[in-house]
């Protein structure tokens, strides 16, 4: 039996640090990027690697381990390169064999072949499916021209050479070529969503909404080239009598595009698209992470506040006359708008509670009490199984503590929206 080296820790590498990701663009597409943009695409790291390399997120048996997983920025063609300075002769992980289980089998190992493919795909790749939305932003490279950074709601001249267009496409497994494309993009679910896993692609009912950057080159034709930004997967459930509920299962934006508002833009495009579909009655979310729940709350609230009819009915057109939001809110009115806006029941109840709190006068003891009871009633129903096991005093204490936490959370969300 081979002896384990006394410096065994030196043969273990953190897999999050070892795995280097790159979204590789053709040379002409790199030329239109600012320096910071170029660097952000050329190298970044995953948030998680435990679905691939195990719970400890370690690669064993190597020194100076580096794994490059590169993608053609639009077609997502994979390239894998593994480097290390030394390796144990026997007790070492099979890194390529491990990755092989999670990536398409047509990945490339020759960098020159990969770069040729990048150049080819840049001109030939086009998004799959049907375009359902688009929006524009000013390029980061425009900062040096004195144009500054664009707010998400700031109008941009689409003909400006520094304007970048983002397009959102809807596709299914029946969309020609999309099944293979999905196999290339799904690894980002493992790398960026905690507890993320691959879907059963044999189920053709899955739907996808994919976001792309459409950036023009500097050539005479101003050739547009598409680059992958992120996507969401949705699954339909039958809803009596002949409709469906769509459950948002996965939602990911690549690291270089995060914290620029693209998550909100993708979510809003997806939601507006569902509103146009007569077969969809409701959008539900599967176990949302805290960050995504904040994103959803913020955008749902903005949507409600911008709905003139809802706003007038909810708050009332005259200061002296109470609107349908109360408190307490008119339950029939709330349900009418929930169905109309296709929002899940618990989420819409939370949103109405936030909107009540937004206008609640702390000095109005009657309204404050009505609001507190409305929230507690929902919390009691939602947590019934746990609360019913407690004695009365404990139950009341727990319910009050939960109410205070919910109210504090609402205040934080409202501060970001107003």
C-alpha cells in the first residue's frame, strides 16, 4: 500500500478556486469591450462546486491545480483544460472524468480548435426560440466618452454606437436545437444555485426563457453578435379546468452580468410574457433563495405601484376615503386582482401587506391593529402545523415575534423600492 504523504493538505485544492470560468468572444467582439468588461468575461469563479466535486469542494492529489472551463459566449461550446505542477501517482481524483459527467460529450480539448469555433459561432449563432422582449443599455465602454452609466429606466438611443441591446427568448425542448443547447447551459445551475440540480430533460413540458446580449461590432456593417447572459426554467402544472400554473424552477444570471439589473429585467420580461398567455393562470416560485425572493418582491411591488387602476382602488382616490387595501384589505378585491395579475396567493398576500404598511400611520391605532391582525392571520394559517403543537402563551409569543420579523423585512424592501 502506498504511504500517504505527510503533507497531505498540500495535495488538496479548493475546487471553487481551482475552477476558472470564461465566456470567450471572438476578437472583433472583444474589441468593442471596455477593459473592465473584458476582464470580467475572461475569468471568473463559480459560487458552488459541491455538486461536481463533492461536499468538501476539494480536488485531491494535485499541486497547483487549475481547471479552465471556457465557453463560446453565444453558442456555449465547451473547452476544458486541466493543469497542475505535480500529481500523486495513484491516490488522486479523476478531474476530467468527473467533469465529463456534467458537460456535453463534444467538449473540446484543443485551444486552437476552440478559438476557431468561437470565431465561427460568433457569426453563425442565433438565439433559439421566439423573442418575447428586449431592452437597451449603454455600454460600459461608453464611460470613457463622458456618457456615464445608464440607469435601467433611462432611455437610450438604439442607433447610438454605444448602445447594447438585450433580447429575451422563449423556448421549449421541442424548439429545434434547443435540447442540445440546454445541455450546454445547464451547468451554470450547479455552479450558481445552492442545491441546484439538472432537470429531467426527457420531460418535454419544460419551458425556458433565455437572456442574450446583442452587441454590434465596429465593422462597416455593424454586425450584431449574441452572447449568453442567463436563463430561467419553468414547469407547467395542470390547473382546473383547462389551464396551467407555471412554476419557476431555476433562475440564473452569469457572474459578469450580476448587479447590473439584468436579473430584474429577465424576471419582468418573463412575467409580462406570462400575462399574455391565456393558458397560464398563475406564476409560482419553487423554494426561492433569499436573494431571488428580494428581487421578486421588489419588482412585483414596482409593478403594482405603477398600475394606475390598482393604485387608485387600493389606496382610494380621496385622502378622507379608505381604499380597498384598508386595513384590513378587502379579501374579494385582493383575490380579483391576484387572479388578474396571475400571482400566487401567498405572494400576493405579502405584497398587499407591504403596500398597506407603506401608507400606514403609526398614530392610527385602529388601522395598526387591523394590519397586525391581517398579517398574523396569514402567518397562523401558513404555520398552522407548527403553531398548533404549542400551548396558547407560546403560540401567541411565537406569532408576535414572527410578525415583528415580517414587518421589519417589509420595511427593508419598501425602503429599496421607494
